[in-house]
């Protein structure tokens, strides 16, 4: 055994495999527990030897670091053990499929956390060329994929990081044709739930990968069918086909949850719930941030700030309510815009809504009294434009990530925001384009200007700031327009 502290030595599989030294010291207790669990899932010890797993921890608990430590452990363990007596094949080729904004972040995080320890892992990020499309040009993707395939993986594991869009475009011709894909990692896996991503999900499910790991902070936003679709990508067949899952699990649970459900329906609900929990316990791990954060994260305080609309803003809002031009959806969108940024006004740098006046009063106070940096999140780029103009008028340095920001540029902006030498005071964030995966612990104050229709997007935005690596107490301000239905 080892006489050092527990943080230097974590036994994963007695007596052969251990997580030691620099890797173990980087992990918090909940991350070490996750590495143990996932290692068991991916080392052929599940029922029916199914080698897939889902890490569904809530946002901000360090799933990326956990996965990097797991990758390193699998590579080392497989290289030092015989297949026959340990059940592990050598990890020569791995692929991380993720949103385009995170393609460069994975190798950057690996280098930051492990440095020279990463010598047994070679990263090949599939990045776009300058001026290329958001998810990479065809030429760049092909070059990266060909280089990845050319590495034999004998001395080190070759890891490709690629966007979901580029994977879908090149999977059949360049990845699926290579039988030597030992580990497939799907980051922000909730993107694969049906809709426009159905084709990508199908390609990933059919990809010949020996081991699979799916990462998501929101495994089910609307219903259990979404969860089934994620499980089917990561552990095909583990929950049966979709029709039987709806019949045997979803319908009993839904019927038993209704008001006025009979005793028999409630009993069927409990049985179906227990059946589902039992079925996923072998490959699914989820912990709540509120449970883990007490020991590992600084406190987070959420402030609900009701802002009185200014006179011309209220007049414009009431007029829009009466006119209802363009149908219900168009009216709601117009009301949301008026509630957040008010009527269009020149000059642009003068706040024309109660929300923006409160926001800039708070920013002015923070600017004058402390050294904290602020993240401002909105689902509207037009709102971000107004805030940007207001910051320019006050000569406040700002950084911005929205849908027009090239994926290769986003990690550099994040690093600038975290740097102590940077003058950036405000980080403007589009919740749709930058709400997943970005690490904005350089800021400790978050302003949510417009509540999203899907609360999970707001939770994602909060997790950009209140997450592993944050050193300051975090304050979140949810700004609402008093008296407005579309707050």
C-alpha cells in the first residue's frame, strides 16, 4: 500500500490500477469517486459487458477534469495490463465530439491541468481556418482527421477533438471507416436529443467505438424520452427500444403523477420508477451541485431584482400589448425586447429601460468599489449591442462571445478574461451561443438580463461562473421588469 495522503493515491481496481501523484492531486473527492465509477463502467465490468457510461453531474462540478483524469487512467491501465486477466484493451485512438466552441478548450484544459503528464496523450483539435465557417472548413477537418488516423497509437493515445457538425459531415468517410476507435466521448451530450440533431445522434450510435462516455449537465429537459435517446447513443439497447420504454416506463410514471391517480396507478408509477433507477444505476452517475458545492465551491447568492419600467418604456410596452402585430409569438418577442432594453433610442449608449439603468448603476458601483469582474448574459444579441455601446461610452473594457465569434477565438477570449493582467471589466455572453462549456471563473458577478423560456439555459449561464475553479463568492442578479408579463 501507499503511505502518502489519500489525495496522492486512489485505488481504482485492486490490486492493479491506481490513480497516483499529479493526476490524483488535481481531483476533488467527488471527482475521484466519479473516476472510480466510470472506470468500472468502461473496463468491461458492467452486466452484459456493456462498455458505456453517462456522467450527468450538474453544471460546474468539473466533468471535463474528471474525464481527462479518466482518459489518462484508462490509457495507463490498458498499457500496463494484459487483456486476458484485466479486461482492458489498449486505448490507442479516442475522439471527443463537442460543440464547436469547445474543440480547442479540451486540449487547452488538458495542458493546463496535467502539463507534462500528458505525454502519453496526443491531441489533434479539428479547428476552422481564419475566416472559415463556424464548425470548420472541409479542408481543415479532413487534414485533422487524416493526421489522427495516421497515428498508430503505439506510444501514445491519439485524441481527436471535433465539433458535432464536422463529425456528422465526415463520420462515414473518415471515422467510421477506421475500426480502431477505442473511446468515444460526447461532451454536452444533451445536444443529441432529437430534432435537428437526430442524424448526428444516429451516426454516433452506429459508430464502431469500443467504449463510450456521454457528458451532460441536463440529461432530461422535458421528458424521459429525451433521456432514453441519450442512453441509446451511449449504451445502445440498455433501456430497450423507444416503443417499449414509452409503454413500460413513461406511461406508468406519467399516469401515476396525475392528480386523482388511483392507488393502482401510483403503485405502477413507483414500480416503473424503481425499474428505471435499477436499469441505469450500472452506467449513469449524477450528483447535484448543491450537495457537492458545500465543501468544494464558494457560496452562490441569487438576487431577484425587480426593476421599475421608465415612462416611455411602459408606454411602448402597453401599446405593443394592445396592437398585437404579427401574431402571438411576434408580440411576445417584441414585449420581451421592450421589457429588457426599452424602445429604440438615439444615442444608443443611453440606457432606455429600467433594467439597463439598474444594471449600469450596479456596474458603476462595482467599478468604483472593488476589483470584481462581471459577466452579462442575454439571449438577444441586440441587447448585447446596447450594453456594448454603453460600456464604450464609459470607456470600460469588454469582451464578447456570441454566435458570430469564431470557435477558435473563444478560448482566447476566456483566457483574457481570467488573466490578472487583463483590463476587461465586462464579459458579454450570448446564452445560446456561449452558454455551454465556457469557463468564466474570471468573473464573480453574473447579470441575467432576460429569463429564458427554457430554465436550463439560465442554469447553464450560471454554471459558467459558479463552477470548479471559482475562488470568490458568486452573486447572480436576475433582472425582471416590474409589471411586465414578458419580464
